[in-house]
């Protein structure tokens, strides 16, 4: 039996079919795994493509997982400001893509968001 028989997440032919729970990701240091919320459709006559001002736009996101925090110069762990389930505001099209998720550093998060706040 090979490793791919015992670990289905290592079978390259199934990577796109696996759910997030079958291949969990644990962020390291001050990394945060987020899921961007869909953009709110605004009614109007002029349609501006999402890619037109991607870097300037702020987006709401949900924190999926956080790392344990980075270390300071004395070797002490710096605690994370956010935890799984928090709603946050990020600028532009942040981080690198992992399926439907994004991995960003804690510093890329602009602010916490209260439930019900709409980001346009």
C-alpha cells in the first residue's frame, strides 16, 4: 500500500474534488486563512468590472483559521488579534489563493467588522 492509498488528500487526481475538511490547513506564524464574502451588487446604469479597481476596493471576509502568532525580537510569541469566525475588512485582492480561501498576514487585515455591516 502506498502513501496515496492511506492518505486520499495526497492523490493528485482528487485534489480538486476534496473538501477543505479532507485537507485541513493550519496557518503558521501570523498567517490568517480567510474566505472573501461575495461583492454586493449595486443597482445602477453603469457597470464597472470587478477587476477595474481591484486593488483599491475593500472587501469583507470571514476568518477560517489563524496561526499561533509571530515571535518578537526577544522570542516571545505575539498573540493574534483575530480568531476563527471573526468578520474582517481587507483591502483589494489580498494574499494567495487556496481554493475558495486566501492566506494573508495579520497585517493585511484592515479592521474587524461587526455582523450586519455591508461593504460596498
